[in-house]
């Protein structure tokens, strides 16, 4: 049986451009290829619908060079 998806809101520091959006999206999709990722550059937030947990997503983003923490989930 598939794990249910979780809707997470992450605060992500250091995103400044479309390249950052692409890097953040790639980092999350390496963790969960089916994840839905919506990046809000202006507010430094990322909404993710994923099977991964918030700590896993934060670590993936940290590993990609962004300081991340869960705001929900």
C-alpha cells in the first residue's frame, strides 16, 4: 500500500533566482520523484506534497546548500 502524501510548508533561506527554484525542486524530487513542488521566491517558502517527512525534505534542501526548516508537517 502506498504511503499517503503530506502537504508540507518549508521555510528556505538562500533562494534568489530561477536557478535556485530548479535546484530546490531537483533536491526534493531526488528524495520523492512524484513530489509536487511550488516555490515562492519572494517569501522564501516551498510548498511540497510528498511521501517524505519534513525532516527528510529539510535535510535534502540543506544538502543542496539551502537552510531549510518545516513550518508545518
